[in-house]
C-alpha cells in the first residue's frame, strides 16, 4: 500500500467478521494523505487507535509490546506502508513488508476510484484516433 493516491481515493483493510476498518489510507481533495487505524496485537489486545483520519507528515511507527512492528507509515510518498493487521481475536489477517502483501482469511480490501469507471486503455485510444482520422491520415490514398 502506498501513499500519494489521487484525491478522493482510498484503500481500506476491513475485518470480514466484525466489519471494523483496521487500516485506511486515503487522499483528501487537497491531495493530503490521511491514515486511520485501529491496531490489535497477536493476543487481540488494542494497541493503538488513530481516532479517525490523521496526517502524519513525519511518518508514524506503531509497535506492539514485544517490539513487533504493527504499522510503519513513511514520511515520503514514494515509500510503501508496512503493516501487520491482527483481528480482535489475535488472528493475523494481513501483512506487508512494503514489497509483498499476504492476505489471509478474515479480511477484505475496500477502495474507490476518483472517477467512476476505468479510463480507456492505450489500445482503445489508438483505435479511436485511427477510426476518427480521415483516409489521408491513415495512409490511404485515393
């Protein structure tokens, strides 16, 4: 999961059983990254709660009592967020080292796009340009 999404976009990791959002990264309409979290440790104990979306311009690191890294939000947008997300029962739901993400049962990913629908792919754009061009622009001579 990376920072620097398009304004209005978000990604959230949600506990499938309780519907509780455990981690959410979003970009507001002013292009500011906001992070919200509710983090549990491997025994199911609450470790940290952001109390809603917050900005972390200097980054943030949340560790469990045994020193286990539960969340690392970098200060730079080009770095990835690292996390270990546990349920209220202490089950590991998902984790990411910034390069690889493992998703186990009990978590689902939610998100949105800034604009509805998918932008046309480059092949569709090229086909539309060719279709709209006159015969002389397509290399056809009369």
